[in-house]
C-alpha cells in the first residue's frame, strides 16, 4: 500500500515535469528564441503536453484505486483483499 502512494506521487511529479517542459518549449516558440523548425517545436510541445496529462491521469487512477482499497480494508478489517492477476 505504501509503495502505491509513493508510486502515484512520483508519477504525478513526472507528469508535472513533462508539462513544465512543454511550457518552456511553448515560451521559446512564442518569443521566437527557437533553435528548431516550427513543425518540430509544435510537435514536441504537443507530445510533452499529452504525455504529461496522460501520466497525471494515470497517477490519479492509481491513487484513487489505492484509496478505495484502503476504505474496503477499513470496513472489513479481518478480510484480506487479494489483487487480481491481470492488474
């Protein structure tokens, strides 16, 4: 359980960093201090933005799932909840 909290926190930080990188690229593109062709800059901004948002959503799903499992354990303290093999 503790590892899932750490895992989701680290994933959220990675997603935030990817969004920060996308913002930095956007600022360079907007101010005209770019070192690459426009198409490459725009593609990089889109890729970093989508990846950052995707990683943050993934981290949120892990966090939410872990919280639901904690609530189930609180409701049934004597019952052991086993994870499915396909997860």
